[in-house]
């Protein structure tokens, strides 16, 4: 156990750089860099939202290191996975902390971003300390599957899992991929984030006003969206999941999106360019 009080940011910090730690996942292939966003913190435990694909090669020998920054200093913790969803490409992990840390507020659906809206992202480019980049929303749900947000700018390796924020500082998405052809960044939408929080009994972290029912009636000519398969890796007894939770099955590695809603099949970007390969740091 380390005395982290000297390096950790103050509890009243409103700087988004203080709520976005750097993540290193050391697995059988090397080291994958990513970013996360602190969304809940209490004495003894801090929960971090990130993407799902940085955990896709996780095994019993893997190690997750999390660097929490305060200026040029940082404190390193060993993280543990709570749950992740490879289809929506969102995930949660936790770190042991001796005191509460500043957190980001998760937006509700009524304040979800709109096309043309100015937003910003925070991420650890190439494994560097977190940096802030300005963007503009260019499309909503362009790709089939879980809700997604397209923005200007192309995220680079290490920014996977970093938060997308509105100008009020509310988290509205998670960085999941880069479209090199159209020079755009792709982010998970709020609905997959909310659903993941619901699964680990953290629904209180986002506003519930105007929540939509989980089962929606399909519109004419469209099939209902199938829920993504979720992989749960419970490392300890917290949080307490349902007693009848299904057996853990490792999902197949694949793209978070099947196809573009605005493009013909022959005109789609290469699927591989839209997944972890475009953002994941090279193995050591």
C-alpha cells in the first residue's frame, strides 16, 4: 500500500485532466496503452470507465496499471476489471485508493450531444500524460449496432477509452476507434455506457430522466438491435452481481460496428481500421 495523498489531485478539482488516468494493459502480446475516466470514487475504491477492446487479450497473467495524474506527477495503481462489452466497446475497472478522487459527471440522454455541437476529448496520445483536444460532432449512429458518435479529428494510439465531454464537462462518450478514410474519430454513445453501469448496479451515476425502455419496438424495415454480449471478470466480491449470472464466455474479437448506415456495403471503410488496431499501441 502506498501513501498516495501527496500526488493525487485535490477532491474539488474540476480539471478534466485530473479525472482521466492513463491505462497500461500488459498481456501476452505486450503492452496496450489506453485512457479512462473516473466516474465514481469513495474511500478504498475508485471506478474508471474506459473502452472494452484493451481487455480483449486479458488472461490470468495480465497486469493492468493505472496512472492517476496531478500536474506532472502521477500515482500508479494496479487495476482490476469489473466488466466490459466488446460489441459496444465499453468497459469498467477499479483501483484501490485511500481517499476519494475527483470524478466526471456522466450525462443523461436529454443532454446527449447533437450534430454540430462542440465537444472535447481527453486521452493519453501514445502513452503520454492526458491531453485535451477540441472536436465537433459530425454524425450520430452512423454505424449499425450500439449508439455511437462521430467527431472531427482522428484519435491516435493511447487515446482509446478516453472520455468525450460536452462544454459543461459532462461525459457523453468513450473513444473507441478511428476512421482513417474519412478522418474521423468514433465514440460510444450514452446508451451503451448507461447499460453497462446498470449491469454493475451503478445506475445512480447518471440522470434517469426520460430513460427509454430497454426493449424498443423496431421501426418499419429495420430489425431490432440485439444486445451485446458482455464479459464479466469479477476479481473480488465487490460489486455484488446477480447470483444467477451466466458462465463467463470469452467473446469473439471483432469490430464494434457491422456497417455504416450512410454508406453502401461496397463503400464501407475497412472494418479493421475502425477497431482496436487503429488505436492500440504496438506491443513492446
